[in-house]
C-alpha cells in the first residue's frame, strides 16, 4: 500500500511540475489599452498559462504556458473568441462586432 501511495505521489508531482513553453503571439488587430486588458485577462484565465504580457506598441503577446495543459492553438482560439486575431487565427466575427468602437481596426476615426 505504501508503495502505491509513493508512486502516486511521485506521478502527481511529475504531472504538476511540467515544463513550460514560451511563445510570441502576433496581435495585429489590437488597437488600444482596452484591447490589451481584455486580451491579458482572457488569456491569463486559461488553465496552464503561467505568464502573459502584451506589448501594445509592438502588437505582440509574450506567453509562457504548460504545454501538457494547454497548447498554442487553444490559446489562439481563446483570443479569437474575444474578438481579436492571434497569429494566423482570425478574430471571431461575432465577437469582433461586439467590441467597443475604439477596439476595431481604424478605431473611432
């Protein structure tokens, strides 16, 4: 019984400590600080995301995530569902239409 408990403990520690992966995500449709906050909050809420920082000026997100829990494609889809393009994943059209005018391409011009 002790051996089983020890084995389960070791396996759970290995599963929880999983290596992290870093990537950059192009956020070309991001327009303003409100976009930045929306994307950061949405991505940080995903299970497996360790860190996420958005550079509004360069329109890029720097992410660190646990590949065993979430993959880059799922992260891109989550950003798309917020109304923004992420790398080659286009923004969800319905979500994009519900964005504030300043968050749409061309802003309020």
